[in-house]
């Protein structure tokens, strides 16, 4: 009925096992694909259950392209729903069943994301409005400081009630449930992105024809590292992906972005 996938790349085995166990123990029906982009297949040892399918993918085509391998296998196997799982995600209760139930009852939902928490229990504000190029780098630079929080509150929808379920045009790819009917119709991740912005792109494409729902009735923990803020190589990849995204969707003149953002904010008008 459903599957999930984790893309690996030289991960630390202990934290990765935590992600794997979270998914498999939450619901005993799901199949998990491990797509390993590492040069070595040393992480294959974690595929120690019948429900885990390990695929070594040392060409390392990128995050989205590797998840596409699993999405194609899931579709071929006849699954209806598929979870995208980061290797630094974990959860302690069954959040799988409530997410599946919500999507099964609403065929117009193409993507669903739970509340995502830092390890200290604070909220990561991951649903967003569609960004302009200026917004992306303004958020990274956090300047001018005096008005930064007001800007972030709007972009990240931080003032929306914590338990509000709503339709957001941009959901993070760290943990999402995909309706494979939507994927068959619209396609999976765009392979142009090696890493970063592939989730922006997929969420936006799905949002055009389906609802992309933030579902904070359940929560997962995410050990967010913000690598692009610490590594010049990752920041270079981030910039390259941002250019790819805005070349595709429009830079400063994007009528669809303006329309979608207005429709999103209108949900919260009293």
C-alpha cells in the first residue's frame, strides 16, 4: 500500500538507523527503499530486514534524482503513497497512520508534511510562501536585522496558529508524504537540481493541481545541520540550485508566485 525512501551519502550509521527504525516500527506494512549514493556500500549492513530494499547508486546523481529511483520502483510495485525521509529524521510514535488516513480521505491532496521539530522541541518553520530571489538571500543574510523577523514571520507563516492545518505552496522535503497518483501525473523530482530547491520545485508543481497540506497534528524530529551556512562547497551548490529554480520559474516577474501567495495568505483572514 505504501513505501518510503531515504537517500544515503556517507551517513553516520547510528543516526541513520534511528531514521530507519522510526519508519519501520511506526507501521508494520510499509516498504523502505535505501538509495545509497555513497562510493562504498558499507551502509548495506543496515538493510537487515525483508521490508528494506537497498540500492547502491555510487554515480551520486543528487538527492532528488536518487529519490526518483525509489519513486519509480514504488509506482512499478503498485504502491499508492510514498514517504520521503531525510536520514536525520526520527519519531517515537506512529505518525505514519494518521498521515496516510488524512491523505486517503482526501484524494485532492498531493503532498502532506507533518510538524517538524528541533531536538529541543522547538518548531522548525518549514511551510513557506513562494519566494522571490531577494527573499532567499535576505533570509540567509538575516539583514537588515531590525526588520528581519517581520519578514521571516510572513515568509515562513510563523504567525499561523501552531495546530492549524492549511494548504501551503511550499513544503520542505525533509519528511513528506506523496500521493503517487500526483507523481504519475506530474513527475517526480527535477533532476536538474543536485541538492537544494528540488523540494521547492516539486511542491510548487504539485500545488498547481493538488493541495499541498501542512499537517501539524503529528510531529517528527529533524537534526537540522544547515550545511550551506557552514560549507563553501555546499553554499556554492545552494546558489547554483537557486539559479536553476529561478531560471525555471521566473526571477523578479512571476505573476503565478504573486497569485499563489495571495491565495495562501487569504486562508488566514478572519
